[in-house]
């Protein structure tokens, strides 16, 4: 993903940005992400009744 917003990753292990698709119109989606232990926690808010939450467990694989 390419994000071209100054300061979007200003904090260590956490970031947030607003996603907008010009083909859909003026609707915007706020995406907040946080790395905690072996998980990425993601909250997505599109202005609806309740924001969506996603926990992604990741495993680092080293290839030599």
C-alpha cells in the first residue's frame, strides 16, 4: 500500500490514515492500525453504526 500523507507513520508501531476512492464519491474511511506483540490490530470506521475491528496474527519468516 502506498500512502502519501505527511506524518501518517509518525508514531512507532501505530498509524492512521483516511482512505477515499474517487470512483465511489465523497465517502471516506478512517483506518487505524496498531502493532501489539504478534498481532496487528486494525479499526475501520466508515461513519456507519459501528466500526469494524480486525486482529491479524503475523509470523515473521526469514528466507536465506
